[in-house]
C-alpha cells in the first residue's frame, strides 16, 4: 500500500436519469473529476457535501454522516482487471477516475486501517470516517457487469463515507493527515459484519 496519504482526485456530479435493468433511475453516481493534481481546482466542502455534488438517494449517500464518499485508488487495478475479464473494458485501459462513484479518490488508507471516528485532516478542512459503503445495483450498472456487487462484498473494497468536522475547501493533489480516533471498529470489520447480516 502507498504510504503517501493524499487525495488524487476530487469528483462531483449532478443527478441525472440512467436506465438500469429497464428502469429509468435518477442517480448522482456519475462522478467526474474537478481539476487535477497538475491543475488543482479548489472545491468547497460544506456540512452536507461538496459544492456542485448531488445525491439522488439520501439513504445511500448524503446527509450529515455520509456527506462525502472516499475510495482508495489502490483498488482501481483490481476493477480494471475484472472489467476487462467481463468484456466491458479494454485490457490495459485505465479505470476512469470517479467511476466507482466516489467524491474523493485517495491513496494511503485502506478499509482495514480506517476506523470509525478517525479524522482525515486536509490543509483546509477536516473529515471524519463514519461508515462503509454498501454495494448497490447502481454500482453494478456503472461497472458494467452484475457480478461487481458480489466482488465488492467478497473483497471488502467498499470505500468509506465521511462526515464534515471542519468545513473549508479541498483540491486534487493535497495530502492529508490521519488522526486516530478510538480505533474500536474498522471499516473492513463493520463492512463484513453488515454483509454477513444481509446474507443471513
């Protein structure tokens, strides 16, 4: 795992309709980068999320406790491989940044080392780890193959939601400091427990 903790990309989307399994669904999963590490653009971080970002289903993403969604870039190689195996992406092609639906594409912090209550302190804002993401049909739709849900559940590579402790701004390329909380429950452990409960 990369030891450099930083945000590679800041991604937002407006809600828009999407055809999923023959149904017209409103979704905000189609995140796209705002700026880049080479040409950073500052994005306001408010109590309910990033400026310019919308969520269609607040039970899944949004509100105070799930204002921002972060996903480790370390998992991108896995999704590139399985999407190529499924025939929905060319071999060797990069996974488009933001495709998993995250607001922050980060490096240096995986689910097994991310604990509920830990703080991510960026230069101009501070976010707190709140809960894991649950795999949903919209994720499978953007990934392009139905087995994506099972693969997220089995791998535990779910990413995590963040609440906003100190609002401010954020930009691609910025480092963040990990400030430990009580370290009682990791994102990985909580995700596995939720998956076992849903499977029972």
